[in-house]
C-alpha cells in the first residue's frame, strides 16, 4: 500500500510539473500597427474622388484606416478607376497598399502598383504618387511602362495622367517594334 501511494504521489508530482512548464508561443502581434492609431477602421470602402466638384474617379479598398481627423486614409488592397471630366473611363490603378491625403489631394500606392489606361498602356512600379489637383503621376523608384511589345524602363518618372507627357529621370531604356519599308 505504501509503495502504491509512493507511485501515485510520484505520478501526481510529474503531472503537475509537466502542466507547469511554459509553452513558448509566438506573439499574436509583434508591435504596434496602424490599427492602433486609427480613428476608425472601415471594411469594403468606396469613395468618390473629385476635383473642384467634378468626379474624377472612384476609389475602393478592402480596408481603410481613418487618421488625422478623417483627412488621411491608409488603405489595403486599393483600386482606383479614373475618369475624364466628362465621365469617360480613363484608366485604373491597383496597389497592395495605398494612402489618400484629402488635404493635399495626393494618392499614393505601394507594392505591386499597376496603372492601366483604356488604350492598353500599362505602368508598373513599387511606388507611384498621383496628384489629383495637377493630374500628375510620379515615382522616384524603378518602373516599367509597356504597350503591346513596346516597353520602357527606368528609375523615376513624371507624367500626366494619359502618359502623353512622360519624362524618365535616370537609367532610361526601352525597346520598340519598328516596321522597315520594303525595297
């Protein structure tokens, strides 16, 4: 009986010791996030972009963090559809992350930013800035612009919203198909 008591006591002590060992789990969140500073967190956002009262586009995002007295939005999975002043479709911009500052009327996109115009021209870059007041696109990082088989690369650019006035800043290169006349 005494031996059985000793075995049971040893087993209980072993179980208590096993239960008291600390299992190291990773933290759920590793530091502060933008959600900690947000005044509001909005899901499935849709906002109309206007310039002087004229609709110039529609912005949608999976998530928007409202900051700075509702004048700045930090966006996740942002998509913008741009239109002309007459309302005709002009193009789109998609980004993994975005920011819209309503005071300065500047929209920025980060991470896999793709701008597509209705005529088939495409511009990709890790970061693009769109100034809603001047209707200018710009970046200070690498980009690739393409239309069909034609392409242009460089680091940094400025352009109007239709890419008709496009200026590369440095390391500019490109390729284009050329039709040679027959003799």
